[in-house]
C-alpha cells in the first residue's frame, strides 16, 4: 500500500511490487478507506467475513 512508510522504500523494491501486482499499481489509502466506509454502511447481516484488498493476487 502507498503510505509514508513505503515512500522510503528503494524504487527498485516498489517497482517489483508494482510489477508483481495484478493491477500493476499499489493499493492506496483511499481504496482502503472506501472499503471501510462500505463496511460501516453494510447490513447487519454481513459479519464474519475477511475482505482481501489485493486485486485477486491470492486467488487459488
């Protein structure tokens, strides 16, 4: 994810992370916030679920 922490990473590491990602980009803080907002407004029927924000990188 693009944060202040990853801003200090060597560009080669970031380039490798981006290249290995299905969408060829890093997750943003705004994308995580959108998911949190969705869950905050979700039905009470939604519970006990993991939501992976990885563009399907770990689909088996």
